[in-house]
C-alpha cells in the first residue's frame, strides 16, 4: 500500500515531530491491515538574548527547551569619573528555557571618591582630604594663615586653581597678598 504524503504531528513548545516510519513495515495488501505512524521527536531550541544595561547586545545563545540558560563570567561596565559599577544580576530571575527570552544586565553604582590636597604657597601640605565624593564642593574651612616676616605681612587671597566641585583628585595651593611692613 501507499499512503501518499507522510503524516504529520503538531509540534509542542518542547518538541518538533517528523515522520519516522510505519509500524509494522508496509507490505503488499493481502488482508486487512492497520499501520501506526511513528515520529522522531526533536527538542526545540530557543534564543536567549543577553543585553547590557544600555540595551547593547552582549551575546545570543541557542538553548534547548527545559535547559537552564547560563551566561558564564559576569559582564562588566567600565567606571566613569562619577561612578564605579558592579554587576548586580539580571533584570529577572534565570529560568529554564521554554521560549525565546531576553535578560538585561543590572549594575550597582558607587560614587567615586577622590583626594583633595591643600598646600601652602611654599608647597608644604596643609591638609589632605581623602574620600571626597564626586560632585561635592571641597571646603578647607577657616582660611590658612602665613606668618609675617620682617618685610611683609600676608593676607590669604584664595586658592589656585580656583576651587571647583570634585571630578577627580585635586591639589589647591594657597595664594596670599603681601603688604610691606611699616
């Protein structure tokens, strides 16, 4: 006997089926016969997309149904002047694959801290402030003083360069006006 086109079996989320054979094997018709179709089941694969926090593609994987996706080594995000980033996890819990899925990296961020050094006009260090957070305005506090000498009396004028919000390590040097002693 001849059946014609091979029979089909509808796919599921887990498997795609392709016709394999008839059981028993087809033979010339000599009596009533019943044949049963058998199918090969192939486990479906799905796309797992890994995105960085900014939406850029980190990687795409093909993972079989029911398997746990795995990224491997954690992604990294480069520090900038303001923040240092640490991988926190993915935007949702990793689950066994049952369909195409996208995971997006999430990072914790810590404000970078810098050192501000305050120097006197002779280059000696007045004070060093460590761990000053990015974006804060450093403040020396009370103005530094410089002892008068036989020729001059000194009055604090300001800092050079001009004090600005912290964006990195900084060194400020005291500047004094001098008046001739009388």
